C-alpha cells in the first residue's frame, strides 16, 4: 500500500510529491519542476538515492559559465 502526499519541494519550494511505500519501506520525494529526488528508508531515515540540482556540498563552489573554456 502506498501513501501519497502533496508537499512543498525542499529544493525550489514548488509543489512536489512524496510517496511512502509501506511494503518496500521506502519514502520517495520528487519534484517535476526542479528535478529534485530523495529516496529514503522509511524505518531508518537513511538516504538511498538523492539528486538535487543547484545544491552544492559545503566547500564546493558553483561553476560559472565564464570559467568554462570553449
């Protein structure tokens, strides 16, 4: 059985979808607007897969288009 929730995307703030799959014990959050994805174990909260364009780990800088040579 799945539980589907409409939520706000933690990346862009637009509407996103959270699906809890009780059989697989997985929670999947996805946003069609910014392509955000987070798949977590619903029992432990551990991240299984994640993709968040526009977010960079601390200490990393975003590449600017001027730094890319053509």
